[in-house]
C-alpha cells in the first residue's frame, strides 16, 4: 500500500473527444418520422422508438438480433397537470454520436471511454396544447440508457408525479437474482429464481431488516440482474438519481413485464418537479457474456462530471475500526453507560459506565498502534459520541449531536496521538435516520471534524426516517444524501454512507462520496450469516451503481470462540479475494487486530492490495456462481487477482495475458487448502510464490465457499531466479 | 420614543420570593385521599380533583361558588404503550404555595407577581404495574393552569400520543368568540355566537386562507374566549407549548363539552414523548370582570424563565417598512423580474426587471431617510432576496436562500447608509413554509445578518409545510420555531414570526422571540377588510398568548386612491389607539411615508408612544365591543391611553386615577371628529391639550369604528398654566 503516491496521482479529468458530435437534424422534414431506430456503435444493439396509435411512446431493444426488451411503453402520471402518457406526436428528432475518454479521480479504470449513439425525440401533446417533453436515448456497446426531459415552457413549470410508467417487457421467464422491493432498505439476502416463481418466494425473501417497508405490489429492487434461457445477461438499474425518488420494479410474473415503481413521500406523492428538469437515466446493460456486465461503465458514463474545483484532498483509504467487536457476542458496546433513556442535555459523566464501552481511550490507542504498525490509513471508531444508550427504535429526533464524546473518549488527545503516528481517525455519524436532526447540526459536525483533523466520515441511517413519513429511497432523502456529500466537500470531507439509497454512479459527480453500504454486508455474517453465493451476486447487482463498503477481511470466521454459534460463511482466503472482487476505494480490514496477528502471512495480502486501479480485467464470471477479477494498481506495475466461488468447489482459471508481454513477475498465490471449506477448516490455506508472465495460466482449486488471491509484482533477477515458473 | 434609555433598562430578572414553598406531604398517610380540593390565594377559585369509579382523573372549577368547569375528565390515549386514561389510583398528593415577583425584560409590566397554590397528584396504574404519571394544578387568583407530567421510570421511557383527552365541560350555552379549528392557520375572522350556533356557522366562518387545513371535527381554536349568561368571562388556552403539538378544542354543541384535539404529524401521530417530560399547561383564566382577563399574567407565569445569559441586545423596536405598498393595488411587487419560474442557481441579472420591484435601492434609501427623520429604529424590507417570482403555491423546497439580494438591492451599501443615519434595516426571511430549507440554511442566513449588521428578522411561513405532511401547528413545527429563536439568540438576533403557531407565553423563555403575527392582521384590511369589532376581540384571544405584530398605523384608510375599492375599516384615530390596545414591543408604522407626511400632527402620537411599560391599567373592556387601556412608559413619567370601539359609537371613560396623586400633567387627546366614522370621514380628528391629574376623568366620544389616543407627560409650570384643566 502506498497511499501517498496514489494521492498524488489524483488529478482533474481531461476529456479527450475523439470524434465531435455528429448532428442529424431530422426535425425539419415536412413529414416527421414517428418511428426511429438507433444502433450501438458496434451495431450489436438496436433500439427502436415508436408511438402507438394512441400516441403513447414506446421503445424496444435487441442484442445481436435477439429481442431483449419487447415493445414497452413510456410515460408519467401526474397529480396537478395533465399526464405525460398519451396523445403525443413526434415534432422533432435528433441523432448524435459521442466518443470521448475521461479520467475518473479514482476507480476501476484510470481512463473510461464514453461512446454512444444518441436519439433525442421531442414529443408534443394537444392537451395542454403544445406542451412538449423529450426522450433521450443513449445506446452504448454495453447497453441502453434513456430518460425523460422536461423543458421549461409556458405550459409546464411545476408538476407532481403520481407514478412513472416505464415498462421493461422481458421476453421470457428469465432467471433473476432479486431482492424484494422496499422503500427503506436494500439489506435483503438475494433469491435466485425464475420470474414466475417470485410470487411463491416473496414472503420467504422478506427477511427481518430494521425499519423495512416492503412494497405491497409484487416488486423487486434494482440493480436487477437477469439471465435468459439463450444466454443473454440483462441488468436493469438507473443512473444519476438526483432530485427524484429511487425506482423499484413492479413485476408481472405472467407476462414478464417489469414496470417502474417510484418511492412515495409522506403524503403519497412521488416527485416534485420544476422545469427545466429530467428524470434519472433508466439503464439496461446487456451482453451474452456475464463478464461484460461487470466491465460495463455505462452507469458512470451517464452521470455528470464533478463540479468540484479542488479534488486533491480526496483519496482512497484502507482502514481498520473499533467495529467488529460490537458484533462479536458480548465483547463490547457502542453505549457507554447503563442508562436506557438519555438526552443530549444529560451529563454523561454522572452515569454509571457499563464497563464494556468499545470506544474508550485505551482501546482506540491500541487500534491506532496497530494501524500505524501495519500501514493503514485510518481507524474508524463507532460509539464515540453520546446517545447510543437508546438510539434505536424510538423514532427520536434529537438522538445524536455529533460533537459530544463519551467521557472515556478524549477526542483531542486521540486525534493528536493518531496523527503523530501517521494515522487518521475516521469519524462516525450514525443519524438513527433522523435526517432533520443531522441537517440541523451538519455544519457544526463538519466544523468539529475539521477542528480535530478528521477527513472522512461513515454515516449511518438505521431506523425510520425523520421527517416522519419519508422513506430512505424517497426524493427528499435522495436530496439529503447529496446535500450531505456536497456540504462535506466544502469541508474537504469524504463520505461513506450506510443505509442510504443504493448508488447510481453519483460518485462521478460527487467523488468525495467515496463508498456506500446499501446492501447486506459483512455485519450480517454476525446476524445469521450470508449465503456463500451472496458475494458472487453483489457485483452484478448492488455494485453496478458504485463501490460498496462491504467491510471484508474476517479471518476468525468461526465466531463460536466469542460465544454463540455464528459463523462467517467463507474460507479465510475468500475474504482476501474480496479486496479485489468487491471493488471499493475504501476498504476495511474488519476483523479484530488480534486475529490478524495470528495470521501475519495471510494478512500481508490485505496490507499489499491496492485501492485504486489503472485497469480491471474480468477474467471469469457467472452471477451466483463465481467471479475472478484481475486489476492493475494505479500507476504501479503491480496486479492483484481475486477469485471467489459459491458453495461449490471449483477450479478457477487465471489467464495472465493481462500482464505486459515478455517479462516475468513474482506472483504470490493465497489459496484454500485442499481440505478447506467455508464450514470446515476455513482457516487452512497455502501461500506460494511463483514466476509468471503474460503466457502463464493458473488453474487453482477453490474450496466450497472459498477463493483465491494473487498479488503480482516485479522482482529483480535474483528474486525471480529463485522461483518456480507457473505452468 | 427613547429606545436607548429603554434598552439600558433591560436587565436580568430578579426573583423576589416573598414566601417560601409550603409543602404539605399528604402521601404518607395510610389511607390516601382520592379527592383533593385546591383554592386560589384569594379563595375566589376552587378546583376539585377526583377519580371516577373507573379510576379516571377528573377536575372541576368554581369561581365565587359559581361552576366554571363541571367535572371533566383528563387522560391521554397512546399508540405503543397502554393508555393514560383509567385504572388510576392516587398514590401521593402534595400541596405547595408560591408567591414571587419577577421582572420581564420587556412587557406590559416591569414586575409580575406569580402567586398560586399548587396541587401535585401522583397517579399509578396497574396496567402496566406501578406506572406513574402526575397531574400538576396551579390555581392563581386569575385562573387555573394544569398539566400532565411523565416521570422517567422503568415502565415508561418513550411513547407516542394518539390523542389528548382533556375535557372542559362548560356549564351552559355561553357566548363565544371563535375561529375554526385548523392545523395550519389562525388567520380567520372571528365569529361571535352561542356555542350551540357553531355548527350552523362553521362553514361561513371558514374563510379562504393560504394553505389552510380546517379540522374535520367541530372545533375551535384557542385562546377561546367565552362569556356566560351570568357574567363570567372564561378564557381557555395553553402555556409553554414546547415539544408538543398545539391544542385545538373539539366542541360538543349540545353538552357544551370542549375537549382537546392535538395537531397530527405527517403519519397521523400527535406527539413523540420521552420521559422525563410533560405536556404544555392547559389554562383557564376566569373573572366576572372582562378587564381582569386582559390583565391576567397567568400564561406568562406558567412559562419558564429564560436561560439566556446575556439579554442586553434585546430591545423593543418601532419600525417602518417597504411593505404596505405591496398590498396597495398595482404599486409594487416583491418579485424583481418578469420570470415565472426561477431557481436559486439562476443569474437574476440576466432576467428582465418587471419595473415595479419595491425593494430597490432608491426606495429603500427613501425609507431610511424617513425613518431617520422621525426617529424610527428600523426599516423592514420585504422582497430584497431572490426567489419571489414563484415562491408561493408550488410546495417548492429550495425556494429562498436568504443570502442573495436582487440585483437592484445593494445589501452592503444600504446597511451602511442606514447605520450612518442611526437606523437598522430589518431582515425578512419568508420561508414559504419550507422549514427544512430554512433550517439547512439557518446558520448561513444569520451569519449573513451579522455580517451586514441586521439585528432583527421577520420570518414568514406562508404555504404548505415542508417536511411535507407536517402542519404549522404540529410538534415538529413547534420545535422548529423554537429552534429558530434559540439559534437566533446565538447570533443576537430578534425574531418576529409570521404564520407560525400562535404564542403561548414563550417570550418569557425566549425573549428574543419578540413578536408574532399568528392572527388576521392589518394586511387583511387590504384583502377584504376586517370587521370593526375584530380588534376588540384579538386582545381577548390571540394576544392572551403574547405580543402581536399587528402592523397598525394606516392613515390612508380609503384605499380607492390607489385603485380598487378596498378600505381599512377604522377611523385614523383608532389606528393610533392600537399602539396602546394591541400590545407589542415591536410596533410598525405600517402606512406609506407620504401618508404620514400629510398628517404630521396625528403622526406625532406614533412617534411619541412608548414600546415598553412599567404598568398597564385595563380601564374598560368588553370583548367584541370596546377596550380602553392606559400604560405607563417604562422608567419614565409618561403615560399613553388607547381606547377603541366596534362598529358602534360610544363614550369612553378614562379615569386618570392611575396617575400619581397631587400633580398635574399635560394630556394630548387625539379624538375622532364628531362626524367621523370608519366609513365616512375616517381621517377627521381633533387634537387638544389639557391639564389632567389623578382626579380627572375624560368622557370621550368614539366614532363608529373609532377610537381615542392620549399621551400624558410632565410639563413645567408655564406649559401647564397655558392649558385648560380637564373636568
């Protein structure tokens, strides 16, 4: 890990436009073409736009001549103006092409090509006379994005959305990797089934999650991952979710029609719109290769470039935390005292300590020492501030103040100590979903962080939202998360939000919104366990929108040593592989320090693995089964490979052709032992060093619930000479 | 007017406890008394507490042995814990007495006596076992206050209120001065009727008011003013409304039972409670003299003393404004441009000015000059900031930013100019009821005020509340207004809130919350007119809770000179009288400067009248008919008298016995001309100077819709000698 160098490499993106816009004005013809066809640059995808006889807009999509989306209607129902549903005429169409390359500040690639053909259709209604909206379609080689646009006009200034009626008419009873539609949480376990099986499985799939609000229509969440009988992979999601509610998908299990279902607000409305404005992009990523889905940058490309002028302070981070011990039965608590009813005005020094408070000076110092010793950037400390005694379940507005430490947490001394050792403390702002309280205190909270030298904060939204009646996925909260990210940027603070709406590529626009949770992460291993195939699905679903703070790295997978009978359902090596397969510029080593000290050789991989990348190679992938990814560290001749499997053992194939030709490298291979599996001998592994080059191929056994991790670097001649060549 | 001196006199209150608490612990007796009687210090009032056979708490109240409130139940229905309605046993009672005198920073008196006998009843339930609540009754000579208290206990930490069921069982079909119950507005015109007539009149009484939400049960608002057939005056309201929704009163027109109806939140809940906590006080002011109702300080006494450490910056203010011209047909507008759809990110310099923007540099300078010339403290400027083009009716969250002036308002230069002339500009923060937006920007807005030297702000809440689904009178907004006042205090800023929940004496606790509107004020004279009896009712209703920024002083009552056919329904002299009868430490001279310049002799009264008082004498009063009040200016030997009548002419009697004995004073009497009335010759008046002393009595003719104003000051011998003595 070499964060200083990584940080230096962060720079403003330069946009290399290879070809200028090619504008085809078709609107001037006397007879307007009411149907329009758009093809992707590589011609594999074709999108057809058409009006029905009633003037309803529709689209359909084919991939290599196979239908992906059959003719599907587009439209929006409204509350206080006539609907945008029918009676449309095409009054203008434009086709454009863009081919540019841009550079994200951090990411899976240092350079991203944004190449699409675009169709902009202007539609006009008679009721009210002359009112226009526009539909913008962008067809990339990897899929389709489209959105509704509402120009400012005399006939349209403000309107309230009752529902968006965007259809996705699928062609058959596809396999689908799904979680139930819910306005408040994405922290469900995935179910793999046919679309037609969803009705029978939906109740079983409705796990208990804090403050959940399962949608009462049959629905699933996005990103929604599908696979057709003839081998097409289809991913439906959205991009650039700004000032609009998150979209869920109603499911018709007989016709296989999916349709948009927006998250309502406290009074049942779905969106408050002021022209000029637009919806988020609706995205359909398609390929006949599963790996292409993971390689797609379509969602990022559909987001806006950042407006931040200075991004030099934004940097990937590797961190440990006073965190996992809270999940380990009986070890420690966020709360400081024995009280069960506290107020922010209370004097906590007068309360009786419960004797198990995790965020105490001594424990935090121990973590700082460990972080410094092993080269971590930061130590997250949860439970440092007053209010944890009764923070959950009371719909309490004044729940945290974000500036008052518990009596045994010396904020000044601990930060000073950390900084003296080259480590940052990472702030924690659990809001208990009391967003109004957080907004009221936001500037003060960030000023407090600046004062003590914190530069990143993990935010949390566990519970029922305040403003009461609002939902985690509603327009108000969508705006809230962005408000927090934007305000944080003013204070040069990075945000890692937990329990927020799932990401839609907004980290391109707000690059300090460095990671999110928004799915079932490692913490659930301590609350019943995650299925071994969970992390083979997440990259195809949750991670399509952006990096996840999955908090991997649990070495002590058998949690019975702490009491209880919990188990992390992976091998130790699979936990290493996650640092490559679960992309995030923010990576935690989530286990207790003492567990890492027992396995220093395996821990070396976590210390070595990069956070920021020049290039990503999806070597193998099948949702629900396996993923193998190789990535080149940004600006360095180092590569890291991670491979994982589900509950089945398999042999992973790592084709090293991503390496520069004609040169040998040292590969360190962390592998499951032969008799290892997620539930037996999960801590048995082997580590071997071999010589590899671009012609090498590794065939590696992965245990049931296991994985493989490889680090590859340059070596001098003598080093290389001592190593066996991989065949 | 001599504000500098007034300001100097502001000081911290000293509490003179004449008698210490007298505690009678009755709870130690083996057999507990389940009924308790409490009498007022003067023995006129008797309150009886009793449990019903089902263990329901009840109270009843008599005045001079006449029943005021028949036996009435007390109780609270809850959502998530067993109700506080029945099954109670008395487990302890305490009787206490307090007699203290305290000094408000500003007010109708410089010294207020707080004298009551108190009964604290501790009630216990079996379900859940041993859970306790307390009822605290305070019986003053002028009425009763009581509240529910919820001690912290194992059995009770958090609960949600479904409804409060406090009854006020009235003894007959009383006369009532009422406005309809409404969650969002108090800006209705009053109806005077019998209780039994309310059902027939309620629809007629539901005037169109912005964002109104009339309650669907038969209900009226508080303060509710009643008069019994045998001459008792009864006023029902509440004191210290903090962290709780405002109370309306359900009306049973047959049994004359009034009962509490709390304002719900966005999901229909009424209050989120965390022990230790309490409800606001429910207040019943009673007398056989109407004047005693106006003289009551019961509501103030039930509020908490302030916790502000420094109050030296809080001062009464007299102000003019760029305001009335917005109501005068066609003259000017809040908005700057011709746009109908604007965003805070727009560049307003690029918009076309509409040519009628009121808050332009030249007009503001003219107002500053006028204020300086005539000794006003401040000039309110509405419409100074961007966003007015489409601020209303769109439920728009990002409606104002409170820091960006329109292009023709030079905030720096205008403040500098004002300060150079000894005048302040008064800030205006219309929120359009987007409270979340205001809270988000509050610190920035107050920092902006500090930067430019504003020390007072008029806030506005016109429209439907954001958080959407919340109401102006709900718990969330109640907390919002207090949050704004509290935050303003940190910046040494005074608040004058319009369209907020009606006051409940909180200006004792938050003395920088210097005035409120929260009723139908002068602006309605320009929107259909106010009934001539309106201002004879307001002091008995709205003003019971606190000062009102009524914005009196309209000299040009016939508004047809501006076009249209509007008329202010008073004589000019009645407008002068308001500066005494409508108590506020913040008084506006609301008319256009040019109108004052046409009547410099009458204008002199507005310039002279004090804002802060040592002593108030209610000389005559009958709700709906007339009010005559004399007040002594704080720390000065000056007195001011205001008398008003309804649509009927009358002869007011001013008994000067409030003057110190044995000394003559100069009284300047501003009186309606003989042929004046609210709709004929309203601008005809006489001004005469006479000599008065403590033995004098003035019998003064008031025109229909008219009034009288008197200023009284010391004179030297020669001055006095030249004056006729009043007989």
